[in-house]
């Protein structure tokens, strides 16, 4: 396969919303994938808006103390969102073990799940290190762009 063609393909993947590209030609197979790191940027405004709404709704002092405790807990949680529309799978194959379970400790770059889009299997990686607190989607269910998939307690 021509090196210039590979460079052009990398530029195409880099400059578009494509996350993975796999090509096979004359027995040579190339996979180009890019990591999506924008989930944290989207999560923070949502958490701030939720905190402000909760703060203004609670008027009494005891409610305010509970809100502060809840905010502290929420600040330590990070949502991992789906970068694409597709079908959510917890494991690489139907008979395989899931990538992660609730309570597992993960590091940045760990594969959490697969989102299948147009017969392409896109591995979703963690952009933070921490402990898996909650899995928000059932296996085999459709997911939307930017839909929360996991809650991670930051370490």
C-alpha cells in the first residue's frame, strides 16, 4: 500500500468526524483510529447547571448542608459520554466477559465498551482514571450522540 495514500487517509480521519477507518487491500490491512477526548468539556457545564439548580431550590439550612455534601460527591464523579450514535456493547463478543464491571478501577485509556455504528466497532476509552460507579446503559441498547454511558469516581 502506498505511503502517500496512508497519509491522506490519516488526514481525512483527523479532519472529519470519523473515529475509525479500516481498509484491506491486496492482503494488507490498515486500521486508523482517533481518540475522542471531548467528554469532559461537555460534562462540566452540565454539572454546574445541576448544582446551581439544586442550590436555589433548597432554602433551609439543613437542606443547604445536604446539597453541599451532594455537590462534593458529584464533583468527584465524571460522566463518560458516547462520541457517536450506535449500539452499546459491554463486551467484545456475545460470549466474552465485559470490559469492565461496577467497582472496577480503571486508568485513562482503558477500553470501557464498544459502540457499533454502521457495522464498525468503535472502542470507547476512558479519559480519566478512577472507579466505575455506575453503568448507565444496558447491553445491546441504542445510544445517542453525547449520551452518558458511565459514571466514574475520580481517583
